[in-house]
C-alpha cells in the first residue's frame, strides 16, 4: 500500500486527538504532520477560573511537542494563512506549502469581537489566555471600585455553557468579597429560555437555572440582542440599558480567516460543511473536526443562537475523521457519527457547586438525560481537569 501523507492543522482538542489516534491506528505505515500556530495544548474549560487567579497558564497548558516527537509525528509550529484544496496544499507563513494526501482541519474559532459596536473596547472575554489575562486585570480593578456586573451571551454566540459557568463563578466571587448585596448581577442572552444552551435545552436544566437565578437574585434578559457595548454598560436592541462596571461577553464565533478565505472550503461564516463522517462536502480528501465544522442549529430561535461544539464531541469528530481516512486508504466503507447523536458530557461549575450533565445525544430527543447538581459537581470538574491534562500530556486520547 502506497504511503500517504496525512496533515492535521490545529493541535488542541480536535487536532491533538486526531494526530495521536491516527498514529495509534496506522503506526509507521503512513506519514503524519501536525501544523499549528502554538505548541501548547490549552484546556479551555479552566479559563472560567483564570480571571479570579485560581489558575495560571502553567496549570492548564502542556507542550504537545514531547508526544509528537515520541510518536514520530512531524510538528510544524507556524501560522496557516490559506489552503489550496485543488492542489492538496496548506500554505504556511514561514514553511511554504505543505502538501497532503489527506487533510484534517481542526482550527477552532475566530472570536468575532467586531460585529457589535464597543464589544472589543468595553467588554472582557475568556476565550483564550490573553483575553482571560485582560479579564483578570479588569476584575482586580473592579474589586477596588465595584458596581453592577453584566455577563452576556451575545447574538450568534454558541459557547453558552462557559458563559453560565463564568456568570455563576462571578456570583460566588462577589459573595466571597462581600459584594453580593451591593453589586447587581445581570445575565443577558440570545437564548429564548435559560439553559437553552443552543441545543434546545437539556432535561430540567432550565428549572434548575431558574431556581439558581431567583435564589441568588440574578436578573435575566432573554432573547436579547446587544446593540452596543459602552464603558458604562450594555445597550440592548429593545432599548433597555444594563448598567455595568464589569462586562464579560461571549461573542459569536466564526471559522478562522485561513479557512474562510479559501474558495469553496467553508460557508459564509467560515465553518466547514461536512457529511456525518466529517468529510468535506466537495473535497473528499479533506476532513474537519470540532469548532471548525458547520453544525446547523436544531431549531430557529427569535435571536440567532449557535450550537456549542464542546470538547467531547470535538474529540469524537476527530476520531471519526481518522477512521474514515483509514477506511478510504484501505477501500473500506465509511463510518458515520452525526453530531446530534454523540453523547453529551459536561460539568457546569458554579464556584463551589455545579451540575454534571450526561445524555445519550447532544441534541434532543434523548432517551437518557441526567443532571446531577451539588457540591460534588464542583469537585468532579476539578478532578476531571487534572485527569484530562495528565492523560493527554502522556499521550492518552
Ligand atoms: C471559556 C471556555 C470554556 C469551555 N468549557 C468547556 C467545558 O467545560 N467542556 C467542554 O466540553 N468544552 C468546553 N469548551 C469548548 C472547548 O474548548 C472546545 O470544544 C474545544 O476547544 C474545540 O476544540 P478545537 O480543536 O475544535 O478548537 P481549539 O481548541 O480552538 O483548537 C484550535 C487549534 O488550531 C490552532 N490554529 C488556529 N488557527 C490556526 C492557524 N491559522 N494556523 C495554525 N494553527 C491554527 C490553534 O492554535 C489550536 O491548536 C469551552 C470553551 C471556552 C472558550
């Protein structure tokens, strides 16, 4: 069988999983190259704690190069500027064109800070280490000069779980700093109901969230579209103004520029349209995994909501793509694993409590869906963080 060159772009949940899974399954029979603009794996879920000084970079990242060199996977640390699907090429900034027989794109999101006036200047973010560092500094300034707080999931956002977790952690930190009686806390969201999450809800999460909001006096604005973010608050499209001294907004995600700018590779938002085996709908030797993949919302909402492509489904998409590349090489039938059929696993932290969310499908209808609330969920999240980082650092995917 002729040797194939399989190139993977991205080295986080999707790319790292794909590379190690591929190596495990094909051994030295084919060549694997990973290209990414960083050599660090970042465990995004812990960024909800970073702004409060509860985690530092070293606690939530590891160097991927060790595993790649141990497994003879070539690693190129470089920015990908464009793809050239008709000629099977990846155009890098400093390493020229890298040719492939098969390509997996797992490049995650470009966070769109420019579609709402004032979003970039007047709100904080937790999507990435640098934004989270800025948010940490802003939180320190806020503690010295406190006031109302607004946390929001903007129109088109998809990463709702992280926004809720940050909201609840802010609530916990306000209480710890004896500010909960004096600082109002408001959550503005594109969702039509609390805990919709972009997937039409999950079990009784809505009721639990409603209880939590009531109990802790968190004001909710549903179906909210943000018109403008200002230094002193957030103006909604319906004319309401939410005063704020500390504003964290989860914006919408787009596909990265290199994907969006490549003709025929992606839709207008830069997400890659694939079949249920994560194979590109036009270019059969290109696959995608994770946030890079286009997943249609399960239903229309009055204000647009995206679908959260979280860690577990991202890894499953990567593994399915890997299986299909191997099947293609061997002339075997393709396998399918539709996004909505992937199991749902998530732990939502609230600072000192949380809820464990387990379901047999990402999107309803589900036969099994369980929510286990309580302090043990908080400890489970911490235990999972340690387990995940240890196992991935040591090459287990
Ligand atoms: C604050 C926060 C909290 C979260 N919490 C949870 C949680 O509790 N549970 C959960 O399941 N999910 C959670 N998620 C979602 C989870 O982080 C994503 O599902 C996951 O990161 C998606 O993986 P990915 O590989 O698709 O993209 P990413 O993790 O974003 O990885 C993209 C990779 O591509 C590389 N790359 C990007 N552009 C280029 C380029 N031009 N050239 C070269 N390389 C490039 C990047 O360096 C990176 O290696 C959270 C997300 C956030 C933001």
